[in-house]
């Protein structure tokens, strides 16, 4: 890891079988398609896509991406041409991408299909990203709960990253209540067999796309689950620095354990019978790990997977490894006991806003739902009346406009409003209510409010004389004089 790995925005990895809605989920959050996105019932996404923020839309081919040292992907060169041919970086302008980066992955197949066309190790690629991302979203289809060999292999690589994993039961609006109950239970049972942890994985249930629910009998549940998921993603920029330090600490501890393992093995060798001794050590590797942990006072959870470690180290002559120097361990201990605690003290508190990077949930965080604590009368805990499904629908229309600094001009908005067929006087009132900062333009929230008020009037509901708190976007409540 180098400097760019620490400066990079939080990354969200999406994993799942084909046609479970990974690419659609990204579109749901972006409010638009990204270049190269393909959606269909068959396997469509056939490569890895890094979707990042950029002022201009462009697609960077996989072989060129590791050469760009401003992006945290330079070590992907180790996967070779087979992988890089299936990897690319997409840049586009979107508020969400100002704070996070998405990694879209190929749909996981089953049976013989998974072995055809993959000229790289899919599981290792997932493992690579699992170490570097801040959140891992594993998507399941309500009609496709089987866990194939390749999916199980990919999920196995996520072990050790359980704190990052969130599961999504997508397309849940397509089944009735009884079926949903059984599907949810079956999914939890399958996940328990794969992850084998006493803690229950968090599973979000809903339908994450910009279309109305097929069956709205659980609409309130799906909206609440969507809010919970977005709140979880909303926290990523805020705790990004803390997570990276946490990952760094885990790496340092693993290095320390690795040093003790190699030194313990090296000391077992004499002048003769080296091959026999190495074979003996590796055959009893689990017992050797327990002996090292007991001698050095280490936790076995910090040790590598015994079988995986064995397959790697058996390729080397352990007796020729260099002798462990005490000053190396002293340096590692100094990092863990002194330098990391000092670094933690330098982190800003959670209520501090980093306006440059948005790391603390500031104005650049598009997920942010903050408010000025002084305006207690504008309590941000009151949920916005525009739910996630409606917002996604309005965003799709908004991001088709020509935007400047994230805002659409008055003329563009007026032409859309005129299509509603409402009178000029009604449209004038809607504009006055929606243009909260009164700058003659609209951002995505003001536009969503405008479209919502138009739909409200067309539905026979009278416009309010002033916006109630439930209609004010939480991020703008400090701008409104509300009584």
C-alpha cells in the first residue's frame, strides 16, 4: 500500500450471481447509467468496472488503469493480461461519486459455465478488492438463492472481512408475504453454512431499482430497509480514515505473526534431513501454529489459514530464510504501541466537517443527511416525504439535463415543468417552494421536491402555503425559516 491507497475515496464492492441486480443497484444510486453498463436477465456484466468521479465521462482500459498513479489500482498488474482485459475504469460526474467509488463485478455463474471464459482467478480478484474496499455488498435474487461453487469460493475469500459484508435480498417485491418469509429463512440458513459465524449477517430486504414496487404490500418495510442501507453507506466517508488505520493495524499484526512463524520453522532445521524436516513441519502445521501462539502470547485468529499458508511456503527452502532480528520486532511493536495511538489522536472528531474531502460527512458527501444542531426546530430525524424509489425516479430525469456545478438552469427546469399541463400560477408557486436557496437554479434535491409537488397537485392535493418540515430535504433545513 502506498499514499494513494490511503487518500482514495471509500470503495463499495458488489458481488453476486448474474441477474441479481448489481449493475441496476449502482444505477439506482447514481440515478443514471454509467458508460459500458449493460443490464439484462442473462449474464451481461462480463468484467470488473471501477466507477469513479470525473468531470468528463470517459472509459479507461484495464491495461492503462494501473499506470495512473492517481488511482488506487496500480497493484492490479500482478493479475496479468487475462484480468486486465476484463477490467476498466469509468469516470463520470455524479454527486455520489464525489464521496465513494463503486466496483461492479461479473455475475457469478454455476456449473460448467463458470469455468469457461475466465482466464484469470476470479476468487483471487475478489479477495484483492475485499482487502481494499470499505463495504462489500453481496446481492441475492429472491428467485435465485442457490450458492454455486464459484459463489461459495468467492464468499470464502470474504472471511476475515465479515465487518464489511452486507447482504441484500433484492427483488423482494416480486414475492408475496408467505414466500418472502420462506425465502429470507432459506437465505439466512445458506449464509450460516458458508460464513460459519455466531453473528447473524445483516440482510437488507427490498427492491433496489427506480421502478415502482411490483407488489406494494411491504412498501413501508422496503422503504425502511432502503433507508437503513443508505444510512450504512452514508457513514463510509465519515469513518474512512479510521477504517484504513484499522486495516493497516491488521496488516502489521499479520506481519508480526509471519515473522514468528518463519523464525520458528527455521530454527527446527539441523545440518541433515532438511527435506524430511520441512515435510514434517508442514504436515503438522496446525500444531506448530498453536505452539507458536502459546510461546509468544499471540491470538490464533491473527494467524493465516494453515492450508493456504502451507501451499505457499512449501515452494521455498525454509532453512535458507534469514534469521529474525530483534530490532525488527521492536520496530513493529513501536508501531502498534506508540505510533498508531498517536495517529488516532490526530483524527478529527465525528462532528468535524472536512469540507475538502467530505470524509466527515460534510457538504461533499451526497449521502449526508446532516443538519445544523442549532436549528432544533428543524429536527433532521423527521423523514423526508420523498422516499428512495421516488427520488431515484426524479434523479433519472435530473441527470439527463446539462448541469453546471451540479445544478440545472431555470430554463431547463421550466421546460420540464411546463410539460405537466398545470397553470402558470400553480407552477410559479411550485417553483417558489422548490427553489429553497432562491438562486434561480435547482440541484437534485430541489428538482425532486419540484417534481414531487407537481405529482401531488396532479393527484388532487392542494399545495401548502409554506413547506412543512417533512417536505424540506434534511440537508437544506437550516436554510428555511420554519415555524
